[in-house]
């Protein structure tokens, strides 16, 4: 995401070798300046103030308390505070939800169950607790009448949360299912941009909140002239660290080295090719901010949505067709990076990403979605451990002291500083968990568990889950074929079968066995755990 001039594979969009081929064609920007585009004309007249800072020259000693840079002093203070519970939150992309079963998710520390109501043909979001004994409804099923059934004792609920059946209640006794305490709490919900969103308050006064306030809308995602593959993953570090990482283009050349191509400066100062970046922020307020960069514009809409869009150069040709008629003007090529960052619990977040573009759409129809996710997960893994540890260091210092603990003198950190200023001023540098958590981070698990892909992504992605199952079946088939061929050779020794035939069969058996072993390694590496050793990246 190097100032939006690197492959949007900080857009996370390339799978290993295939991705490198596709990325060269689709996602690598040239070194010429690309005109930036704002999100809407009404932002053009907003007063701007640039975050000027220069790279300090080397000095042998530093003052105990270095002077504050302009990056740390350019924002005006306001008294407004951000209300975390008066916002829409995304849960999951529709493409990764199965209508046949309920799905349990945690957002803002709230356990919810998402399920498809066949009677109303809509997605519903309930509190994930049966009113009977608080068993998770997400472990239940959808019965033959389209009701959500708790599998602990069989209680059933319709799309508005009313209890429709208590099997243990005698038919001639009191109608317990009509009691208010038998109902499930229902959250306002909607589908927008092919994502299920919910309002984290079950108070009846918010029943029609959609008429007053809608989730942030991104028109390119719904535009049929754009392609828009989506992905999601649970992340083992917190919301604030996730947001600032996605806003930081300068780390791409280093933390993701070897996984993507960045624009190389004329005068390289190191192997990776880092360079100064020009960034400026428009006025920051409780509703977020807009950032201008060399190659486009970015927008942060709190609490969840960070998006960047830019236009690519179009070759206009000579303006005339071969028959002498005037050519139609070329459609501008536009692409975006859309990251939706969801607070889950302290030390945990969820990322939904999509990269709409209006060119080369045929590639997404040919290449399976799971193959893109292989490369996207590797990008996430390559700096996952760094950020997990960084979050703990920030907590030790105190998130509210971020600007004092971190030295951020260059323009490349403008968006990160902007987010931290927003987070500090309007949210007191913390998420309002409403007493559900102590604020302490969970312990760090072993590296293989920390960077696990299966439970954090594969089981939550329909395309990767299907690919994982199919490849496992293929691995078993290859082993069985290998064993069968060995059996054929053993039986053939008792007959007059020629040596050439036996040699051929043995060779096929060995190839099938080798292929099964390679496939087992491929499955583990791409669907379970793939480490990334930064220290050995240059070792040849």
C-alpha cells in the first residue's frame, strides 16, 4: 500500500506465484505521478492543514524529551466523545454465510448469532443465548418450519425473537412461550454492500434505526462494472493496531518484503527500497478524516471503514479508429482498497477486505477465490507476530501515551498519527467494552497457534473451506492409488507380465505417493500454518 503506489496487496490480493503474475498485470503502479481523486466534491473545499515533518539528521545523543513535531500538534481539540454503541458494525460477508445453519460471532464483546430466516427471506441477528438456560443458539439448527432451534432443549424462535415452542410445556398448561422472558433479544440488522451489519443495542427504540442512520456505504462494491472479491479473517491483535497498520504504507517494503512489488525510488538507500512519502490530512473530527496521498485519496469512517481509491493512467491512443471514425473515450480505470476493521475483544479483531476495480474483471472469474486468499493470508501472516508484540508494548506504555512513546517525525506516518489522535481525543484511547473485560490482553500462544489459518479464516470462508475439503480428498485418493498400484505389481510378479509393465506401474505408484506427500505439505502450509522469517529473507 506504499502511498497507494504499491500493489494493493497491502490490498492483500496475490497468491504466491500465481499472484505475482497477476499482480504484474493488474496491481503494480508505474512510477509516474497519478492524479489523486477525492471521494466526493463536498470535501474539496474543506480546509486542509498539512502535517509537515522532516527526517531528522543523525545525532550521537538525543535529548531526554525530544521536541514535539508538527505531526503531534496540528489537530484542534474538541469535546465530543465517540459513542461506540451508536454505530453500525459489520459481522460477515454474505458470501461466507451458509443459509442452512446459524453462525456465532463476537463483535464489540457481544456474542451474536446470525441466521437466515426463510419465512422473511432475510438475515437475522440475535443475542447468542437461549433464554431458557443461556445455551448458545449458534450451536443450534434451523428447523423444518424455518425457526431457530436451540438444540439443548428444543426451544424454537421466529424471526422477531418470539418463542414459538417449548417442548417441555404441557399443552393444557400456561402458555409459557408467550411470556416476554421466553423471547430472544433481537438486534437491528441489514445487508449493505453484500455484508451483514447490526446495531449493538436491542432496546426497542432502535427498532427502526435504519431509517435514521445507515452503515457507511461504498458505491463501488455494488456497482456491476466493478469486480469485488471479499475475504475475512480473525486477527490476534486489537482493533486499534489493525487500523493503524492498514493506514501505514511505509511498512510494506519491509514487513512484506518478497511478497509484493513496490515502486522503487531512483536513489535506493537500502535493499528494500523505502522512500519518503507525501501525505496530508484534511480536517480531523469525530467523523474521521480524509487523507491525500501521491496517488489518490483515503478516507477513515469510524469506527470500522478505511478505504482508498485511485485512478490509473489510461492509454488514449490517437483518438481515431482504423475506419477513421472517432474512438469512444476510454473508461477511466479505478480501483480501491477497502478494509473493514471490527473490534472483537481486547487483543482480538476481525478484518473484512475487498478491492473493487473496473478493469481486468475476467481474472476473478477464472482464478478461484481461495487461490487469492492464499496470498492474502500470507501478507497478513508476514507482520502478524510483529503487531501482536507491538500491541503489548503499547499497553505497557499506555495507549493514551502513544505519541510520547513513539517517535513519528515523517509524513509517512501522517495517517497513523491522525488515527491515534482521533482514537485519543474522541475515544480516550480505548474501546468501551461496557465492563465486559478487564482490559488485559490475552496471553501470547505458541507461534503456530498464533498464526493459525484454519480457525481464523478457513472455517469462516466458504471457498477456502470447500478447497480444503477437496484437496484433502485428493490427497487420500492419491495414497489409495499408490497402494493399489503396489498391490498390482505384487500380484503381477506371479504372472507373465513383462518387466516394462511392472516398471511403469511402480513408477506411477511412486509418483502418486510423492504427489500425495507434496499435497499434504501444500494443504498444511496454505490452510493451517505458514511462518515468515524476516531474518532469513535475504539468505540465498
